[in-house]
DNA sequence: TTCCTCCGGGACAAATTATGTCCCATGTAG
DNA sequence: CTACATGGGACATAATTTGTCCCGGAGGAA
C-alpha cells in the first residue's frame, strides 16, 4: 500500500471508495459509450439520480461529455482511465486473491480489502464497511442475524447505515457475555447494529463465569429458552476470529487456562471456541448461546478477520466454523496463501 | 509531482479540499494547543459549528484529544501532521512562492495554485476556485463587485457557490461590451456570478464600437449614468490579465490597431487597457465603464491570471492596475520570478 | 413519412445532513 | 471568591442529497 494513501486515509476514510466509484463510472463509460444515464446506472448497480450527481461532477472536471445520443469520455477522461488502471489494479485488484483463497479454504466467497489491519487502523473500518455492505445485500424480510463479539465485528456494526431492507431484521448476540469490554461484547454490538441500521434487537444477559449448576438452572429459564429459540432461527451469523492468546487475555482467563491453551497449541478463537492449528476444538468458553452444531442450520456464516497476525487463526478456524463468506484484508490473505503453499510443499 | 496526486486532483478535487481543510485544523491545533473551539475557529476563519463537526471527526480518527482545558493533538495526530507536510506542500503549498511574489510585485497577497493553465485545463478551474473562495471570504453586506471579462474571470464565476454572505452583493460588469464571445463578456460573467452565488446583478448594455459622438451621447443617458454610479461604488474589482496580441485578436481589432500595439510594444491587457513591458498605457479600448482612475477608490482589486505565457503580461500590468491580490498559477509565478531575477542581475 | 425508444435535463417533494445559535456544568486562573 | 473559557448538549432551520417523475427531441426502424 502506498504510504501517501495511508496518510490520506486518516483524514479521508472514504477516499478510496469515492475514487473507485468514480473510476468505475469512467471505466464503464469507456466500454459502453455512448450510453444513457439509465442503462449505465443499472450496469453499475446504482440509482439513476446518484449516478447523475457523479456524472455532473465528472462533466465539470472535463472528463465526460454528453451528447443527445448519450454520454462519452472526453480525451482527457480517456487518458485518465488509462493512467489510473495500474493504480486501481494495485488497490482493488484482489479478484485473483479472492478466488484463490475461496478455493483453498473451500469457501463460497472471499472479500479482500486493501491494507493490513495490524499496521493501519482504517483497514479494520474498511472491512467493517465491506461487512456492512454485505449485510445490506443479504437483507431478507423478518430475518434474524446473530453477531459475535470482538473488535472486527464491532467495526462492522460501526459502519452500518440505515437501510429499508434491514428494518425488519432482528439482531441478537450469538453468545452471552464472555467477559470482554462492553464495546466488544456481542450484546452491545447487536444493539449497535440495530441502532445504526434501523432494525430491532434482543439482548441476552447472562454472566460469563458460571458453575455447571448455575448453567443448567439458567438454561431452563423461559426467557433464556426464548432467546435460544430466536438464536437458532438465525439466518445469518457474523463472527470474528481471534488469536487464541490475545482473546484469552482479553477475557481475563485464569493462568491455568492460558497454560492449558498454550499446551494444546490453540491458535484461533471464534465465538468462545478455541482451536489448534489442525482445526480441532481444544477448549470452549462457558457461555450460553449458539453452539457449533447450531451453525449447521444457519444459511450464511460470515467471518470477518484481518491482519497478518491473524492469518494462522483464520486458517485454523475456517474448517471448523465453516464460514460461507470470509471478509479479510490483503495482509491476512497473502499470509494465508503463503502458509498454505509452504505447507503443501514441505 | 507524484503521479498519484495528479490523478487524484482530476478525479477527486473536492476531497482534496476537504483534506486540506482538515490538515489546516490539525496544523493550527498543533501550534495553538491547548485551545478551545471558539478561538481556534476564529483563527481558522471558520465558524464554531463547522469546526466542531471536523473536530468530532478528527477525534473519531484518534488524531485529536479534548480535555477540559481545550483540544490538543494526540501523538498520532502529531506524527500525521509531520508526515503530511511534504504532501500538502506538494499539493497546495506554494507559500514561499506566494510570499516572494507578493514582495517583488509589491502586492498585499498572492495566491498560487499548482500547475500550468497553458498545459492543463483544470488549473484554470483551480484558480477559479481560489478566486471564488476569496470572494466568499471578502464578502461584505450590500457590497458591489465589479468584474471584467475573460476566460479566467469566467472560471471564477463558474466556481462560485451559494453563500449567505454574498446574497446582498451586486455584481456588475466593470466595462461595457468589448466584442468578445458572450461567455467571456463581463456582462455574462457578472450575471453568472450572481446566479451561482445567489446574489444580485446589473447589466450594462452598450455596443463595443463607438464613435466619439455616440460615446458622449450615450454616457449622458440616465441609466448609463446610474450604472456608472454603481460601478464607482464598487468595493471589489475582479479582472483578468491578457496577452496583448491574443486579446486584440479575440476582440477582432483592426489590423491597424494590431500593428500599432506591436509597434508600441504592448504585452499586457487588463479590462480594455493595453500596456507595454514598462507598465505604460499604450492604448485604451473604447468602452464605457470603470477607468483606471476609478480604481483608486476601490477597496480590493483582484487580478486573476495564469499560464507561463501570461507571465510577462501579468508583470507588466501589475504596477499600473495595482491589484491588491493576485491569483495565479505555479507556472506563471515561477516565470515571473525568473524574469525579475534575470532583469535585476543583467 | 410515422412510430417508437432512448437520450439529457428540468422539476419537485421527501429524506437526510449540515449549520447556526443557544445554553449549561465544569475546570482554571487571577 | 469572581470571571472567563472550555466541551458538550439541544434544537430549529437551512442546505443538500436522493428518489421519482415528466418532457421535448434526436435517431432508428418500419
């Protein structure tokens, strides 16, 4: 990633989005010219009015010209598209990466955003944006969306915007409290998503440290039962993937547990379960909520995780949690591919 | 110039403006910290509320921190300002150039925009934007702004946006018709400025080729007198500077005049007057309107002209028209400085 | 020729966002 | 103590964006 963009992204987080949007318009225009607003809008998957705004702007900039037969690029616009092509390819050309990853991890779809969330803060927001967009696309009437905790899922919530399609959606926490900071707790995230998107939400208030007895008593409570019912009807699950050590520490786990995890080679974590590099469950957090088995009946499982430091965790969790869609960043994507390649050629 | 910035300037000039605005805030903050909203807002020449919006954003980004004593930069904000300095300088930073030019031409203020309007079309727009911004800043209740013709002043008009401060402003043409294309005529430009800014305008319809007799008759007409009255009350004058030959040709002047101008060494032109390299008037166009003498009583004279081809003209017009503020482009600025330097060391 | 389709641009209401303008509790300096 | 400047809350209003029409006209097909 170019350092200039890194700086600019801090002051203009949606710089790349706007850039890509406008580039896409020019590019489509180049291929379809001369073309009218309506057909171009539908080709770009946007509305007529919004395209019109952009085209007016591009016209001001002298990149686009309009005739009675339709719109076309000016010479300046033509050279701009040509000049931008390598840059855009570098920034957004992750199609290959996405396809490779999808094949190797056996997923339905992979979305890669530019950057490395370990190094730049805005990359997480970028993943959040991608996640929010995805949820908007997948929106279904009266659906239930279960969300797990963690910073990455939190950033998806942060990036959601009001959409008509999500107004009838109920957001629920996938699991009860796991002893995290409140902003990273599934409960809080579910409510945030609902608030931002204009949907509904249900909370599940259960303590995070439970004796077996308390657990069994609690799970019989009618309102808990009701929540679990709702939870199992979830059509979509969104969860993050954590590094095992980091997650255990964040949850203030006992030194015993930390030791045990290390011993068993835990590398990844996803909504309360810890996995080793082979994708075997080595520990599960004591918490009420969606279990791995419940995931079978879920229509779409979305995993969101980035940063090269999480590459191993993502690769380990993949085979177990079986996400259908993975949203990650460039750094993680490349690292995973590299790891898989070296593993296959020992 | 980094190629990526060049592309961005074409595709997202609006965003770059936002970027500069935010950078300015950070920069001021760095120098004044800790500081409150109100004093910072007045230092930046913006309103409290609008600054507040930006600061909220910058706080989100973790660049700014607020304490009860005021706002200050975080460490991240500090390093960002440092890192961005060269970038901003490259994009907008012609402060040195501006100061040098202001000193050498003895002007109150010089604004330099990047590029060369001879080579890139968007540079003229950039000057226009600078001019429009300036007018907005200088806005005064119930003021009169007189504008001359020409492509550069036209681009100022083009770039103006609706502003409350300009609602009570009356735009008037500085001089009557001078035989130019309608889009470049002062009349049209005055009306365009009014339309874009939401202000008022008055037009002056006088033919451009007049016999002495007709001139003297016309000038006694009540409505012409009234216009001249208004014109002389102008607080601000905006004019362009033209290359003498080009202007004469554009106005379809007679071969005689062309010859005469060449003979007398005319290099520059400003609202109807032609100057030689020494800044002496060698010819004045026959047209009713603001004369050079009238300029004495004007509060602010703004000259807008760019392109290295106009460097000589600008330098020649400067001493006579005595603009207070000059808006030009990088190419013209550098050429003028170079010319002055070589002239002083023969 | 006539009809038909698609073009850009105008218009306008609704929704959303930005902005101006207060006020207030609080911390700080004198 | 007083006096003042601070950030943040609240809220009406202005401004902008967006969705959704319509229209006259150019171009192509019959």
